[in-house]
C-alpha cells in the first residue's frame, strides 16, 4: 500500500509559515504532520503532492519520497489531507478506510482522506504536476467512487489551531514514540524532577547540568539526542526539545512548547513552537506563537499574547479582520526573520519570510521587509542578494551552506510576495536609521 499526503486550498490560511513548506511539514507536537503520518500509517512508499514551486525543495528534503508524480505508483493508495490531525479520532476512520476501496471521506466540504485502487488513483491524478487537491478533482469520477461524509475529525484550519493542538499532540506523540521512558543521557545529581519520572524520556548524548528543574506534573517531556541543558533553567511538560538543541542558562520553558532541532533557547517561552535552527538565546518572552526556521530573535524581544481587555484576539488574515475566539494568541513568524534588540511584537501579528524587525511591531509585516515604523522610518524592501548573504552567514554558523534549491525557493517567494510589499507601501532603497 502507498501513502500520499496532499495540500488543499486552505493551506493558504497558514501563510507566512507555508510560503516555505507544505502545510503537512508544519510542526505540531513532537512531530510534523508528515512525520506523524509516516509513523502511523503502514506503507511501502510515500508520495507528496504540493504546490508547484515547492516541488523542488520537497524533493531535496525527502529524497526517498516521490514528489508531484505518480509515475511509480504500483499499488493501492491511501490519501491523507495534510491538515488532518492523526490523533485517536483518526483511528476509527482509518479502520473504515481500509474496508472501503475507492472511497473518499469528506468533512466540511473538504476531502480528509481517501482509499483508491491503483487504477483509480492514476485516472484521477494522471497528468498532474503538482498543486492543490480538492473535492472538485474527485467529482469528475464520482460514478466510480463512494463519497462518505464524516464529522468529528480534527483538522487544522487556522494558524492558531497549531498552538491549540500542540498541547494534545505533545502528549499523543510521547506515547506514540516512547515504548519505555528511559534516561539514557547524563543528568547531574542536582537536577530536580517534579512528578512521575515515567513521564520523562532523555535520549543518548544528552547533558543536563545542575540547578535545572524538570516538571512533568503537567505532561511528559522528551529530550532528544545531543541536547545540552545548562543551569539554572527550568522545563515544564508537556514539552519536546529536538536533537542538537541547546537550552542555555536562564531559560524558562513553560508548558506546551515544542522546540525543533538545532535551536538555541535562553529566554522565557510558553505554549510556543520553534520549527528548527532558530535562536532566542537571550532574555525575552515568546508566548502562544509559532517561529519558523533560521529565525534569530534579538535580546529583549518580547511578544504580547493577551489583550489588555482579556477579550478575544482579532487577526488580519488576507486583508480581513478575523476573530480567533481565543483569549491568547501570539505571533506567527516566517522563516529567516531577524529581530533587533528590544523588539516588541503586538498580539496576533504575522511576520513574513526574511523580514527584519526594529522597535514596536503593531501590524502584520510583509515578507522581505525591513520594518521600523515606530522609529519613524518607512518600511524598506530587503534586497534579495542581501537576504541570501544573511542566510548564508547563518547557515555557516551551523556548518552548512544553502543549496541552489533553497536559494531558488527564496527567489520564488521574493517574487510571490512582491504585491504584498507594494500594497503595504514598502519602498525600494537603502535602509537607514535616519528618519525619512
């Protein structure tokens, strides 16, 4: 049996995070939606269907998977919507799915999953070089398919859903991955563990210094291999700390945090997701937020995740005001963003890819924008070559070099977001702290 993950039109709701990745590559819990599907669903080959311009980067990231092609399809195919949360609610659906070949399951007018014979899959997907897959793609073949409406499944539909589901999936993934919790790394005798030690798993080559408090009373903690935790610091579960990450002195990692690989964290974070290769080394605060890859958060940067009125947070999404219905919503920061010292980000803001922030950020910021309005400076476009030089320098600090595929992806995003900057009034030119 083959497995395919696909994107639908609601992937646009997750920009700027999904400018650089398909929706199923978003981290939530200990894993991305793709990683969770690969672990949960039996398969012998994985296919990915993504927006055309992401095809190259996905093939680069997943050399063992087939991207935007079904030429090598040799068996029946399970299709999974990349926004579907594969929690316990999914188990019942999966049992039904395996018993109903050539059936698609629909919830709220979205295809959430399907089980197709090899012949049907080729008929439906033949000639597609990638892109979004929706219900219309199946209706042409409705005489040959069973269409079943379901309800009660968990789907992420908006950015803040990632923060909501993170709490649930941190616990779910711990039970999915850990057969027997163990402490395989080195823990100093002065480390204090609160709660049942069976809720703590520490992988090999982990070093946890003295004066670290680990609290698993609120949920499990998984510390992946090659992590360093320096004291004094504290970690509250549920929490995941990815491999090769360093938690530096002074860090306060509150509950419901998922930190990807090769991060540097030394501040206070709460109910937040760091995708990977990002830094928040110095004092500051980040709450109910999602931070993409290769982001550097400057010293004393803080965000707001709560209005003074304690009322529901409203966000500007695609030019429209949207009531999240949530009292706590932070910011959503795209890949390669940099913030300067003392940056303050207001509640519910979207920060586009490769933007540079200074001062107080009281509105959404487009991609490739140098933003310092609170300092009396009009927004200026970040020159593409400058963005790549900065990207290269940060990669080199992690012993890497940007590939041609990664640079080309950034070039495409720069082009895709040109209209955003134009509508926002971003000017071309040289950024200067002199008022203009």
